């Protein structure tokens, strides 16, 4: 199972705005192109474990600061989908 977690975490650290929008659309999560660009820019190069609740929570708080709390909630829904 650890290999899949590593792959997903690596993908999160290298995600583009377009990929983020694609995943959001696939899971019926509402974010704008501008929000996706801000989030992808923030995530680029980050080493974060979205399977770790405290790390994911800290990441969501940072996303809320650069976008909005509502957007952060939507992104958290997406991350939760990735972890299942």
C-alpha cells in the first residue's frame, strides 16, 4: 500500500492547475482556474503526506490562506477522495 501512497503524494507535489481542474471535475468539486493555479503553484515541490491527517490539515489551512476557506474545503474533499 505504501507505494500507492508515495505515487499519490508525488503527484500532489507535482500537480498542474489543469490536472487539478480535471480531478476536481471528475469528482464534482467546484474550483476555478485561478484557484487551481494558486493551489498548484503552492503545492509544486512540496513534500506532503495527504494520508497523514495532521499534515493534510496543515496543508488545507495553507490553501485556505492563499484562496479561501470554502475552496480549501473543496480541495480537502478531493484529497480525501485520493486517500480512499
